[in-house]
């Protein structure tokens, strides 16, 4: 199919999806469709002709039915629209990322997002804390050291014994060493805690294994601090996040464990 044909098919789906959806739900006559849809009879006629030319609808005995291609095209178009809706819902968070940041569409498919610009940092911080507190294990890469998050990770490691395996940017490591050295030393005395460093990261990306299953969450930052988070518990999203974390870990360097006596 050449580009012009693809564009034409997409235009048909975009403008006639309501007609195609109606015949997918129930084969109907033109009169029935005109009565079922909030458009004129002439609009229904034009829509049916365009859908038939595209191979999405066939007519037998005056009854219009979808072809297999029509069903598949409608499903694909509906999924495309849902993906655009997901991107739009996460747009306020995505805007804080560099335009060349690598982010798979699978991570946004069915995602939830919380933007600081929508209601302050409280809801985002609360959700982030819940992902740490409820986790059976945590693995990820971080580029921020918010006080509430440092405290949540500290309690998870030291008090709950949660296995935590993190890669942090050099800036975050320096902040932990200077501002949270006692907590860092105590956490590092726990065998299930691991921390490595990397030069930079475009965003934080963490997978928490929760009682109901794993969830992957992305934390974005702006010059003013936390910008928001995007999270998704779908299998494709979590799988992508795990692979991305593994990729970053290949560039990470191990850090010497400070002595707890250094506190």
C-alpha cells in the first residue's frame, strides 16, 4: 500500500469510524443506520460508500456488514486513539523531558500520570511513597533525591528489609553522601541494599514488585524540582522498564560501601 493509499484509508477511518463501529456492533440497513446515528441519511450513504471502497464494509441484501479487514482496522484505529489519549494525559509530565528522551510507546499505553502542575507535589509524592512502602523488592535508576523519597527508601531497607537495587546519578550520590550520610551508611550495612552510580539519566525509572504485581514508574524533574510521574502496571510497560534499567546498569559503576562508623 503506497503512502497516498494509507493516508486515504486513515482519513476514512477518522471520518467514518462511527458508521463502521455501528455495523461492527450489529449488521444494519442504511435506514437503520440513519436512525441509529446522529447524522443525516446522506452522510450515512457517503460513509458506507467510502467504507466499501476501502474494503471495510460489504453489502448483501441491503444489509451492511463489516469485513474482517474492517473489524481489524477499527480495532487498530481505536487503539491508536487510546494511545493518543494516553499521551495527552501524560503531556504535562512529558513536557519536562528532553525531546530526544527514549520512551517506548508501550510504557504510555494505558498509563496513569500525576503532574505537579495539576495539583501541587502532594499527590505525586504520596503515590511515589506508596510504591516504595508496599514493595517486596525495588530495582531502578534514579536522578532525584527528594527528602520524602530518601526517607521512604531508608525505612524500606533498614526497617522492612526490602531488597533495593538502585543506580543513581553522580549528583544524587553526592547529595546522599553529604546530606544523608548516616542513613546511607546504615542502609549500606544491609546486604539486600545495592547502590551504583552513573553520569546522568534523562528521568528516574523504577520497578516495584507490589503485592498485586509489578508496577513501573517514571519520575520527571524540572528546574524547580519534581515535575510529576507516569506509572503503568501492564506487562509490556514493565518489561520495557526492566530492559531500560538493565541498559543503564551496564554503564553504572559500583560504589565503595561506607562504614556505619562514619556516621
